[in-house]
C-alpha cells in the first residue's frame, strides 16, 4: 500500500544545526509518508537527504530575514515570492498529505497550502527575542496560517506566544533529535599541555566566538595554558565579521593560539580532540544542538545561561552555565574545569547515557509524528551505556 505524499519545505541547503534537524525531521516523517523536500537551491544538504532515500526538488521561495526590513531586501523577498508561487503550487498539488514547513521564516508555504486546499504544519526552530518586533510579527505569520505548530523547546514556544498567542496555545514541544557518535572517545586523563578549547557554530556576532577569543586572552593573562579552535564559517554577508575576528586575534598576538578551522560536516573528530567546549551565544538560542553534541561526546561544557541553551542541557552533571558576553566569567569557568580536571572529566562521562536516551532519533520520530497528528507505533528507547573507546 502506497504511503501518502508529503512535501517538506526548508529555507537553505547547508549543514548547520537547523539543516541537520531538517534531515532528522524528514527521515522521521518518511516512516509514515512518501516525502519530497523542497529547497531554494543546491548545497551539501541535498546529498545528505538523498543518502537517506529522500527526493529533493529545488524551488524558489521567499525567506524572511533581517535584510527584508531594508528596501532592497524587501524587493528581493517580493521577487522570490512571485517567482516561486507557481512552482510551489505545483508541488503542493502533487502532495495530497500537505506540507511540513521546517521553520517560521517561510510564510508563503502555509498560505499557498490554503490556496491549494492542503494541510500545513510549521516546526518552529527560531526564538530571537532581540529581533525587531516587525520582523518577529512577520515570522509569526507562518505558524498563524498553519494547521499545527511544533516547537523545538518550551522557550521557543513561549517566545512565539509573545507576538502570536493563538498558534502558540495549540503548539507541541518536541526536543531535537541529536545523533550520538558511533564511538565516544573519553577525555584525556591528564591535561598535559594547553587546555584545548573548542567553539562550534557560525562565525557571527550573536553566536559569540568573539567572547571565546576574549576568554582565551584572559586565561593566558592568568597564566593558564590554553588554545582555541573555531569550527565554523560565516553566513554570506558576514565576511566582515570573520575579518574583524582575525584582526582581533592578530592584534592580541594569538595567531599561534587560535585556529580558524572553517566548516566541517563531521564535528565528532574535533570534539574528540577538545578538552572543553564553549557555547558562548550572546543572542537567544531556541535550543542548543551544539551543546547537546558536546555532552554526547563526553566533553566538559560551558554554555550561556539563557534561553533554550539552559533547556537543552538541563540536568546534565558538570555543565556550567555562565553570564553571556562576559569573557572573565568564561575564563573563570574554564579555570574551574582545569583546576579539578578529574571531577570535570568524570561528570562529562556520566552525562552521556542520559543525553543518549533524551535525544534518540526513535524518541524524536514518535513525538514528532504524534505532534503532526500521526500516532506513532511504540518504539523502544535505547538505554544501554554508550560505547567508549
């Protein structure tokens, strides 16, 4: 018996956190539907989806970003909406089960779904309280027009409720699936040589790599031997920030201490090589996949004490949540880890089993299908201890 055809819409084709979550969502939905994923253009995400046996269609689509508040950005948004309307309608009509929209930055999809007589589900991954209110109201159109709303955290749902209470009231929270490494490499027994710090994520002001660099400088001034790897790249249009960051590193004489590693699809080797992971976001985070990956890799973790990051790491032993944007507080946290490394190491190892249970794809699949209105079959949740190398 053939499965109903479902369309999945996503605003990009890279392999950062939201893109990886799209892969997990589409894979989960494919257990009950015949899934096609619509993307605005080519990129590494295409191969990742096709490797899971999923069809991909390229379709122009308007994406709400900060640039839409400027005249040129608004004109581009309108142009993309006009150019993508007919291709989107054709895709919707070919998918009777409707459309699952993996973000609230794509309001045209639920609107077109209504015109095509199709059902729509909006999965909200954004929770930026600092964004301009006009932009937040524009983004709230997507859940407001959708038949069902799913949020990746309670913080995300509460943030949506501030500008759009009605869709938030009918929303369900499904925490992200985060796949664990096949083998967990335990932290090194002794901190011989520099404390190896790792930042994973976009190089952008709101993600806080500048805080990590400043914290490194503070540690060195205190006599703590340390180094920092920045694993990530800039979003197009933010090249100026990487240049500024490199200038800061050079001006502080940290070229031998800071490595700009660029984007890497496979983060696990870098986590295995790290001692302490820093997630120093100064802007709100809806959840915190990077933080969960650090826990799954058995690495001591320091996160900003706000938003969805706190929710993502709640209850894990040894995780430190500190004031965002204050390098001295981050240096203090790293210094505490280094001063009692055996305890920090043991706590990080102890947290792995709970993180694996909480973020299994099986649990995510069951909860996501229930949230979109498809009761899932009972799925056993693995509880076995993680395989340590």
